[in-house]
C-alpha cells in the first residue's frame, strides 16, 4: 500500500481537480458467502494492477471504481445497490460499509457491473483470453491457429462488444452523476471499445486508456479480421490518451494507426490525428508498491523459507524464476538454456540449482495444458542428463506462495526473466528490491522492465537459447563488485519510480490536458 | 518465354547502357550426367523467378547470371571453367555452348559458384529454409520455436555468411571484369549480405536487391537475435535499391529500418538514409510469362485432363487450389472453411468438389511433415462428415503436374488462394488468364496479388474460417455477368502488367539512378 507521507501522495503532486472514474475487469474487493455461517465475506483482489489502483482510489474522495462482478455474491451486491456504487473499507481488512458510515482507514466507492455468464464467458474466455492475449503476445502458431469460426465471431459480437457496452454504460452513468466532467481511467485489453462510447456520451470527460500488455505492430493485429481490428483500434482512439509501459509499445500503437487505419501520426510527439482530434500516446512504466512488498517479505513465513533454502543450497548458487505457466513466459527455452550451460560447463555440476516457482495458469485452455506438459518435459530432459542422487539441477515447484517467492528473491544469485513478450514484468522489480545477495538480473529484451533495468542486467534474447546459456554463465561468474553495483543501481531505479510515481505522472499529465 | 516483338523487349524501353550481373540461388540451367551414356546433360531450371530472369538475361548481351552450383555436375562445370562464366544456349533445349560457338537462339552467360556441402547445407537447410522463410512468413509458434542453439548460430556464421561471401566474390569478379561499372541485380532471401559487400568492393556498381517473399514488420525480425537481424538489414542497405512486390512489404522494410536500426525514413518517397547515402525502396509486382503459360495450357495432355475433369464433375462446380504443401499456404483452414460452408448449405451437397492439387514440399523439415498430416486430417474430417458413395467433397491429389493444373485452371469455378502470407502468388495470375468458365478468384488479403487483383476478387481473411466459408458461398453463387466482368478485368490487369513489364520497369528506374 502507498505510504501516507504527504509528499508521496499522488494528489499532493498534481493539480487535477476532477472526480475520477476507474474501470478495470477485476476490482479491489470481491464478495462471497461463508459456507457455514451464510454471512457475506469480502476479500482483497489480487494482482499488481489492482494493488496499484487501490492506492490511487483510496486517495481520491470522489473516485468511483467500476469493475465486473466476478461471482454470484458480487452480482448480489450489484443487484442490491441497484446501479449505485457501494462503499468499501480496505483497512485493516476489506469490508462493505454501511451507507453514511464514518469509519477510519482507506475507503473507496465500488460500482460492480453485472455481466451475465452467457456474456461474460465468451467475452473473457474466448475473446479477451485467449484471443487478444495471444494476438498481443504473438503466441499463435499462425499456420493453424487462431482459426476463427462462428463461435469466435459470435463471442466477439455477443460477448466482448456487449460486455464493453455494459461497462461503458456504468462508466457513463458515473460520469453523468458528477455533471459530465470527470477523469476516466480505463484499463487493459478487456475494454478496448469503452473509450469511444464514453467520449460520445460524455464529451466533456477526459478519457485515458492504459494498455498493460504488449502492443504488437500492424502484422500482429492483421491476424484479426478487418472489422475486429478496426473496431478495437477505433475504440481506443475515442480516448484522449492511450498509455503504455514502454516507448516501443507506444510506437507500435502509432504504427498500427498509420498502417491499418491510414491515420497521420507524429512519431516524435507520440500523437495521432483522428477526425480532427488529437489522441496522445503516452508512456508510464508501472512499478511496485515497495512498502507493501517489504512487509510481505519480512514475515516469519518468509524467514522460515529462507532458512530452508539456505539449508537446501548450502554453498550452491541459486538461479530463480517466478512465473505463471504462460507460454509468453518462455520457461521451456529457459530450461533448455540452463541445460546447454551445464553441458558446456561441467565445472558447474552440483554447484547451481535452477528453482522455478510456477503458478499453473488457465488450464482450461489447450495451449496452456500443452505448455505445462512441455515445461515438465524440458525440466526432466535436463535433470535426466545431469542429475545425480544428491543434485537435480532444475527444481520445479508448482505453487503460488508469496512467502516462498520473497524468500527466494532474497536468496537468489540470478533471477531469470526471459519472456517472449511481457508488458512490464514486475517480478524483475520485486526481486531487485528484495534481494540480499547482489543477484544478477538476467532480463529479456522483450520485457517492459528492460527499458528501465536493461543497463544493469544481463540481456537475454528470448528465441536464442545459445545466447541465454552464455548469459546465464556470465551472470553466475560475474565479479562481486560488478554484481553489487548493478543490483544497487537497479534497486535505486525501482525505488525512484515506484507505483505512486506511475500514478501521479499520469494524473499530472491529465491535469495539463484538462486546462 | 518473352515475345520477340521489339516493343516488348525490355531493352527497347529503357536507356540502361550498362552490363548486368544477376545473382539468384538457383539458375536457368543445371547440369547432370546421363547414367547410361555418361554424357553431360542440361535441363531448364524451374520456378517463376528463374523463368522471368531467363527472359531478361537472354536479351542482354553482356549479362552474366551468377548462381549456386546445385549438384555434382554443376560443380564440375564450375571447376572446368575455373571461375569464368560458361555459355549456355536455351533454344530449343538448354545446352552448354562451346567457347566462341555461334549458334542461333537465346543464349546467356552463366557463372556457377561452387559452395561446398558443408557450407551449403547449413546455409540453405538451416538458415534460408526454414529460419528466414519462417521468420518472413511469420509461421513460428513463438512459445516454443524457433529455438536457436549452437547449431543455428554456427549455421549462420559458417553457412549463410560464407555462402554470401562466396556469391559476393563471384559477383564482384564479374563486375570488375567489366570495369567496375555494372548493374547488379540480387535476388531473394538467400543473399541479404551480398549487397553491402558488392558496394564496398565495387563502389561504381548500381546494386539492387529484390525480395520475393513477404517482409514482416519490426516484431517479426526481432525474433532473430540483434546481431543477425542487424547484419541482414545492413547487408540489404548496402544496395541502391531494395525492391518488393507490394507497397505493404516496402513500408514494412522501412519501418524495420526506422524501429530496429533507428534510421530516418521517408514513408512517402519510400527511402531511407544510411551513412549519408539514400537507399530507395521500390515496388514492382512480379507477374507471369503469358505466352509460355498458354503454350503449356494448350497441349494434348492438358486437353485430355480437361475432358477427364468434365466427365468427373458433370454439372458440378469446381473449387480449385494449386499449392505447395507449405504451412504459409493455409490449406487446412481452407478445407475447414469449405466444410463449414457445406454444414451451413446442405443444398450444395453433391454439387461442388474442392480439388486440391498439392505438391509435397520440404518433407525433411518437421513443420512440413506435421503440416502435411494436418492437411490429410482436415480433408478426411470434411469428407467423413459429408461424403457419399458417389461424392467426396474434397479431392486431394498430391502431384506436380502442370498439364493437370492448367486443365483445372481452365475448368474451375472458384480458385482459392487463402495464404497466411505470400509475396505475390502467381497461381492466382495464371488461373485468371487461362480460365474458360468465368471463375471467381477467392484471394487472401495477405498475398501480393491482392494489391492488383483484390478489386476483382472475393477477399479472404486468412485466419477467419467463418468469413472464408461465407466468401466461398458468395463466390459459388455469384451472378454470371458479375463473374464474367470480374474475371475479364482481372485477366486484363495481368496481361497489362506481365513479367516483361516487371523487368523493364526495374531497368528503366535503374537507368534513372545511373544518370
């Protein structure tokens, strides 16, 4: 959570004097019912984006956060409130507040949008994930997939479009309630069509859309048929600002406007003209909430994991990765590279362990189950080639255990992030801040984090296993002073541009536009 | 072969007064030995590019065609000639001419470059095909492939680079023999490094490189590690002109120069500045040799196939495709779309056949054998669902039989070209010219041919099976007058821009640069 010092308060560093309406797919709190007592319960939403936005929303008195009701009890809350926001307290534990309640701690207004399963399933399970995710991470084997049939076309029209209209309707209502003039902050690939609807219905609103995942160039978007790709782009161009984590993504977006929609773009000023309006394209690299991360890392559970890791590793070096088992994460090639390094450097036998903390992801999607199998296969191949009775070079643990992850961050000698494509990658930033052994960051050139941290990392080329093997060896044998300098510089960069700065930079820029 | 009328002679329409040195991987003639008599034999090279260039070279007295010796006897000819060109007659049948022989018919000078198998295998079998082919057609499943290991890195350095140096050395020698001032026409993805070498060694030469396969944007090239992608681009930028079949490819090349090499480009004038020089990017859509095609189509063999097809089809409609079994050709989705159309239009049962004339391709490459299997599987699935004792809706014939292909071109009602990516696609142009039933061209937006013929075709979106099914139905039910108008217009376009015009346009432009 953001620190409470006034200087770090995003509101203190900006001139923006407008109410804020946020939209994201998942929200800061979700509701359930205790199966035993039958009472309503509330839990905090997960993920870096939700954490970051919670910090913002809690600081803004007039902010309303619109998100999709994610389960039956969320929908029940939505129905009870009849389209009005509900009030939620965040501290110490999330809970629904009574109307007019005056309780201490951070609070925010939450507008839950009910999206019927018949709409949400195709919206989320067919279009947003996996279609847009795969298109934007360029993960398709284009000779065979995607293969868009009637189901996908229907899922777009009756799922994605309808869900966007429902979300837009809720946003519009919230903007109209404050007189039509508000800052609207839309988030991510679930809602590309919302911006244009909001602008048309609320011409005085200031609308920004933040895209958190990689933005491919025109080739990538041409995988979608013209009506889909044109509508998604046009939806985004309804905003005043379209924002990305990296300059490369911002430029790719402009190239799409230029090549697909034939719009005039200014690559230097990062702007595109559409129907007499200027849409600004901006770059704000997202970051982490350092105090919250440090609180998680310095718990008894994390300390216990650290002792266990130390015992397990002894004098050995630890290569670490922490990822969802997403095909974009490039886990298979990472294991292949580690295996190649061991082939070529027998002196490392029994002296290094590659610990992979992997969170199984989207196992209802074929590509993900196939990828999980490929991960197991690649790890076994290396272990069978090099393992001994006392040493298995690759240690895969399927888990989502933040205490273990933070302990491993503290203990590791090399952190591997070799993603094929990644909007930012916060694991790199978390590890750099928490590490206690001057670890070397081995970082893919295809991550957003590489823009900020690449100078202090060993760069990985995601498709080049031989280069990754060389880079891992370089990282494991880097002189101590160089490791220390680089790790400290990288940590300084992350401290300097933390998540509050990410938020305040956007609000300051929007204030300029509002003038 | 080009017509002999003076007006159509590319030399007659241009001012270029310089000797020409051509480079392509395969040449117009290759040599072998008769296993019985032991005598040397010669045969004509295959493929549209070789046919087109043969026409050019035979018209230019001082042209020398450099190509790679493609077999043992080619290498023997190369050795006998000790680095000098040999003279080859093309009419009526290709043959080696004695030094000073004065024989009638078209002749050309051929310089065969010997490339040892230890160089050629990695150059061609690891880098050019499949790596560059897959990168440029964007066919990789990026989550797992390519996976560049030591073998691929070595294949690049000791195969591709060395083969390019050998070819460049031969080109340089030929240019130096004519005093250093010559037009150098380099061809295709085998030789991206040659242009820069030739420019440095022969600063007075005018160097052009024609890329015949699709050019992806920056994302696509970033699949290759920086040293490879930068060297390939820099090699091309050694030329005065880099030429493509389409404006989209030309623009994608400029975007790569801009985004990957950070060079200033002019998207309107299609030019890029590099180290004080201006490199022009040009668009010349390649075409077919119409008289040669018509000669092939009006043979007894073709007529016999036509009779057999008529008998086989009766009153039924014929949907046709003619392709190599390359994953870029999108054969699987084509069958799926045809099957979906039959699902949704039972009135077409027994009234239409999809004939696929497929030439098995590169079966030593895993992706190609997998793709061949997927083709069989997709066809069987449709036939099992819809076939009867007297009608199998999809008829796959693995063959490379030009007489059958031309008969099918003449008879078909719809020609399907739904490629995922295709530099030009000459099948579309051949069929449009030869067809005798006012066929409808169903043409992918991702082919070069779509630029010229898309207005007279039903456009296919390559990843959208549902749209392809609708488009096939539209094609099969199009009113006769509209079919006729469109086919005639398309044929007129092809007649107007035939392969001679493709050649002469390039030479005229180069003449301007030479002034």
